[in-house]
C-alpha cells in the first residue's frame, strides 16, 4: 500500500513540502497528525506542576533563613531553633561515623538539614500528618518537623541518623533497584526500630496482622507505602520485621552484603539469592513462618492482658448495672401488685 502521508505535498502557496520536516511549518505539523495545541497544553501543565513542587520547597527555604554549617553538613533553621541547629552540628559527626561503620560506605557528600519549627509549614510539603521527617537523596536534603522532636520515641539524633541512612542508601542504590520495604526496614533497624512515622497504641500491629492473615505482601511494599494510616503503620512494621528476621537468621553481614551487591548493580532478587540462597518469595514465606512460630493467640492475649481485664471489668459493670435495674423493676412490680391485692381485700 502507498502511504500518502509519506509523499511530498504542496502547501497553500504551492510550495513542495516533504516528510523530512524541512519547511513543514504549522500546516505540516497538523497534516502529520500532531496537534500543536495539545503539545502546548501538555508543556504548560508540566511547567505548572514543576513550578508547584519547586515553589513548595522554595517557600520552606525562604522562611528558613538562618544557616550554620561546617565542612560536613549545612543546617538551615527557623530563627528560634538556633540551639537545636547547634545540637545537630555537634551530633552529626558521631551519627556519620556510626553509619559509615555499619555499611562500610563513606559519606562523601554534604547534606543540608532543614529544621522547621511549625508543623503547618512542614505539612505544606509532606501533606501527611503522621510523617515527622523525610529525606531527598537527589537534593542531599533532610527536612525535620521540629515540633515533633523530643516526643517519645523521637529525638533529633535518632531522626537525623534515620534520614541520613536514607540519603546514604539513595546515593549508592537507584530507586528502581531498592524496594521501599528494604530501604525503610534497614534504616529502622539502624535506629533501633524507630522510623519517621508517628504511631500510637490504637493502630494494628504486626502480631495482630500475622494472626489474622492480613499481612501486606512485600511486592506491594516495593514502591509507595499505603496512604491509609493503619496500613502505612503496618507497612513500616513489616519492613522492620523482615530486616530483623534476615539479621537474626543470617547476621548483620548478610544484610550488609545484600546492600553491597545492590550497590554494584544487582537487583534485590539477585542480591538476596547470592547472599541468602533464596528468592524474595521464599524469604517472605520463611519470614511469615518465623512470625507464626513466635506469635500465638496465647501470646497475643498475654501481651494485651490489661486491655482484656479492662474490657472484662467494663462488661461486669454493665451486667451489674442491668441486674440492679431489673431487681428494682421487679420490686416495683411486686409492690404495685401487693397494693392492688390490699385494695381488693379492703373492698
């Protein structure tokens, strides 16, 4: 078949045009099925989206004008947080040395740590009320919501260490090779189980999810974590638990070797197979069995004994109250019946 769209053609002025694109102009673009208006619209939307993201960060930076730094780190902070900024300057060398010792990787970059005084300003960028800090490896940036610091279990040192761990991993392993569960799990393990997600006792935990068969599959935790609060809390807890399981079974060197293999180009599945001699699927299956061996309904009930006692006490109180009400009603009915009998007898 002859593709007439590839043949030379004449424009309105009689000038010969060709598919090579020379001298095609606006009419040539339209003739070959390219909508110029659509191109402009897409470019405009992309530009607006980019500006929104940049302006969000620029707003945070513009309101955070004070800066102190040394040869290894830059601290930007709201004016009232000068003492906190000095604290970070003092603790940073220690945190840096500890991380380099764990992985054996040098932190040869100079991060910027942003201390934000007001939660509302921090939320303009994060838009998640349960996140207290975040790291951006592409910008060497750590942002911390200082209003949440010193609220157990979070401290400046733990938070800086956790987020610096994310920067270090992100500098050596591309996002498409480092699954989120491994990233978060490793950095939580480094900081003793503490991450950047604020949880409370009301949220479902790993033990409950394991007993009820409601664990989130690891492949669903490779990218973004669930946005729903309870599920996000479970995602963080699962991530930490998998890494702790690998360390319990294969030692710290096993997890570090996995990270080193990924640093040198292996995918996560290739790295795990080389070090642990199992696939990710088999690792997940073994981890679930490991959980179930250690988590029983008896253990779950024992761990929640105080809640059970409170519930039982509340139930007994309600039953006692209902019993008293029933007795009073029976007595009232009996008195009323006796009065009616007296009236009949008297008549």
